[in-house]
C-alpha cells in the first residue's frame, strides 16, 4: 500500500528560510542602530557648536564695539594692564575688561574650575550641557599706534555620563577682534 502525504516543507527548507529571515533582520537592526548613533553624534556636535558660537559671538561683538578697553589680567586679581605687547610670544590672560557705551564695565573671564566662560559672572554657555576644557585671551598690537588685537580661544566638550563615542563631542573655538573705539 502506497500512502501519499500532503506536500509540505522539509526540515532543511525551513532552516534555510529561517536563516535568511534572521540575516535580513540583523542587517535591518544594524542599519537602524547605526542611523541612531549618527543622529546622536550629530546632536552632540550641534549642541556644542551652538553653545560655542553664542559665546564667541557675544564676546567678540562686545569687545569690538566697546567704548573703551580697560585691560587684561592673568587671574582677575592682578591690576589690569592696557599695554599689549608688540612682540612674540603673546602672553595669555584669563580676564579682559571693557567699558561699554552705557558706561558700565564688562569683565569676560575664563573660569576653568567652574568650567564656564562668563560675562560679569554670568555664564555664556549652558553648563548643564557642555564643559569648558580650555580658555584664554591674548592681547597684541602690530605697532604702538594701532588698537589692540584681542584673541579669544576656548574649547568645549559635550557633557555626558556615557562613554559611548556618539554622545561625545569636542570643538575648539578661536577668533581675534580689533577694538574699534580705543579709549575714546
């Protein structure tokens, strides 16, 4: 007697189909994870860039359009010096003082223990999101009759408790500004 079984799949066909489906699934998951990691990295970089651009723009505009330059200091406690050197190497300072057009003084400071760059004590960066890793000002002149050239240099890192690469970002910021209204 010949018994005929209904057509079906063999065990090997089922294993091959499962292998193909699992492989495709793993590829899709890998693409999604990679995309999310790229998005997180871009968001971290953008956060650092926005904070740094805001700080450097505020400082450079206020210095450029200040009514007067009242000096630089290495620690904020020393007397501020208004004589910027003409020769190299250019000294590095952590504080700069200007006089604004409303008559008030503005002091920009690099507060590395507190990890902020500040204007009269108010942080110019979001200290909950980014950390200041380096900061300094320079003051130089091409000749004695020219106004000082103020260099602004700092670096920011994304603040993150995660050790994942995509959650970390570090960007240096640097510019120089010539004071337009030198003690007028």
